[in-house]
C-alpha cells in the first residue's frame, strides 16, 4: 500500500480498490502493457 499511496493522486481508498481489483500477485501480468489492457480507458 505504501508504494501505491506514494504516487500523486492515489489515496488509501484508491490503493485498496486497486489491490481489490487486480490483486497483489503481479506475476500474472507479463508486462505493464498487459496490466493496462485490463484497466478501463482514461
């Protein structure tokens, strides 16, 4: 959580939502581009 909340605009609540949605196991995402594909567009 500390790494996520250290980013500008990421609150504690937002960090918890991110972890709840994608989990803590980042090994399933081969690259950051793979993770971006599962996120909604901005």
